[in-house]
C-alpha cells in the first residue's frame, strides 16, 4: 500500500520504481499492493514479539497514530488466485489489498503480547524520532 514516486519514504518510492519497471516491460501487468502481511514467521509480528521478549518494550511510531490493516498472507494468496483465473478482466490495473480491521500499533502490540504471554509495554515515539528511525531503517539490510 502507498507506493508512490513522490513519497517521503525511500521504501515506498522504490516500490513505485519497481512497479514502473514492471509496467515498462509488461504494460498489462496486474499490480497487487498488499498491506502489512501477517502469518507464520512474518517479520512484523515476530519483530514485535522479539522486542517485547528481549527488551521488555516496543516502540510505536508517530505517537501511535499510524493505523495498520494487517492482512493474513493466505488471504492475499486467495486474491492472487482469483485474479489469475481471468486475467483479461483486470489487465493493467492496480489493486491495494488490506485487512478487514484497522488497528493501532498499540492494538497489534497488545495482541502479540497476549499470544506470546508477554507484558505489553508500547513506548510512543514522537514524529521526529519516528522519521529518524525510519530513515535509518531504509538503509539497514534485512
């Protein structure tokens, strides 16, 4: 979600560049932009759990104002399967796919803490610190 060549996020700009490169070679390609994917061994929920387990806290960004629409990975697979059945109906289109619920970061951290049987200790980072954290993460390899 949110890929744009004018985004302030390097991550979202590079996603947009990737889409443009695909469309340059395959103009009728269907692009799927999923939201935050969750499922077995996903990075998001496991990162929250590891932060809570190892440090006892988890940062929330932009003072917990960021809203997430987590989407189960199998649901995205189902969308892809349905789109692949009749490609002629949606050639060249872009689909932004998000989960059914809008959650705050605190909501997601509380859910992870409950499942992992850990204490939920979110610490809200204000916008300037959140932006700085994001800039650093843009350059840190996974």
